């Protein structure tokens, strides 16, 4: 075996060892992402399958991370892990076209009633408007937790725009964000919609997505039950989807 070939093999083996060590180091990120997503999933979905998908997302993050950008690797890695896990769920048709249709129907019913009554509406009123039982309503609302904002619903015209938006969100800044149709409007719309939420819902969203507390920890902090936290989270997601539709930031 030639010297150059031996050096190449040694280098590749070193890279594999470094990659494996990095995967072990960042594996808690994968487990944390999966555990947070799994809260909203039926028991039939195996966590191990999602962890495997998350590890693939972590490996992609290692390969594609640009250290010249401003954001930390951990921030970028979590974004890619989430994307890989959600892609795995989509590949299983977890949120099928029919499921997404039901979520849109729920959002529309909520919007119609709010416009008609001029106030916040109850779960019972929305279920009646949809002509379904409360149990079915809660199932659909739980599904909406997994589909707060779907890139495909934002009306972006091309694959390049969608990819650009994803890269912008992942890195914190893109090559030229001004070239992304509606990007500033999307970001501003989401921020304004969150500000308009009732105080408890806004607090739950903040603690869950920004402070990354789980629902049990949020319940302890707010001195309410974990099931109440879950209910507030579901209500907040429904309200946010309705507000974004009103701003024409989600497809009708």
C-alpha cells in the first residue's frame, strides 16, 4: 500500500472518529427535539425511529454548517434535527392531505365564528360550527400543534424561495433576504400575531418555544396542571393560524 493511500485512509478514519464523537456530544439535542415533538404524537409512532431521523439531521448539520455565519452550531443543528424529524413524520403521511384539510377547516370555522360573534369563541362553539363532537375537535386541534406554519401554505412561488426561506431561518440571515418574496412580512406577521395572543397563551408560547421548557416545567412555573398547559398551547396555535390567515400569510 502506498504512503499516500495510507495517509488518506488514516485521515478518513480520523474524520469518522471525530464525527462519531460529535454525534455522541450532540445526541441530547436530538433526544430533546424528539421528546418535545412526541408529546403531540399518538403512541403508535416509535420514538427510536424519530431519533434515527434526528441523528441524520444532525449529521447533515455537521456537513453543511458554515462557521463564518453569526449563529452557533447548536442553533443550526437543532433546526436541521427538527426538519429531519418532521420530514420523517411527513413521509409516514402522519399529517396526510386529509388531516391538513381538517386543520384548515378548523381554522376557517374559528375565523368565521370570531367574525360573526365579535369575541373569543369556545371549543364547544367551534365543534358545533364544524358539526363534529368535542373529541373529534380535540383530535384535530392536537394535529394542528404539529402544523403551526407549513412552508407550503405560505404562498411562496418557487422551490428556490422556499429553500431560501428555510436557509434564512436556519442561519439567522441569508445571502440576500430582500430577494425572498414576503419574508419580512411573514416574520413581522408571526411576531405581531404572537403579541395579540391572550396573556397566558403568549406566555406558554414564549416558555415553550423560546425558553424551551417542557409542558410539565411550564405547569410548575405557572402553577397550573400539565393538561392545562397543553390546552393553552393548542388554543394559542389555533389563534395564531387564524391570525396569519387573516393577514393572508397562509393560503386560504
